[in-house]
C-alpha cells in the first residue's frame, strides 16, 4: 500500500482492536499480537484500544463477511492484515 486512505465502512463490517508488541532484536524479530473483543462499531474498537494500550500505539482490523480485510490505524487503512495476525483471527 502507498498512501493511507480513509476506511470505507460497509454495513456488516466488524472491528477488532489489535495491539502488536515487537519481540526480538535487529536481526530476528516477530510481532506478538493481542486481540480484544469484536465490535460492530469502529469508534468502540478505537476507544478500547486507547483504554488497553494507554496511547495510540494499536491497530484495528476490519473484518468483512468473516474475513480480516484491512489493518487500520484509527480510521485510516494502512496495510493488508499481516499473516500472523490474519491466522490468529481466523482460528475457530
């Protein structure tokens, strides 16, 4: 993705707050994700992120028709959902 764009909400979209913590060193690292509850409201997911992270260092995953489709920061689409986070969210 190039430039962040505002997320275009569609009816039925859901949102999950995701807090990533980098673990490792410069040569070898990974992101450990903590995901919070799913909400139908982006504003709720953002509020939950501020409450849990105590800063704006968190992301929101947009879920459409059961699939994680975008990684957001606030209401801006910043990337596709990282593979490890996608797999975590798709677990039964």
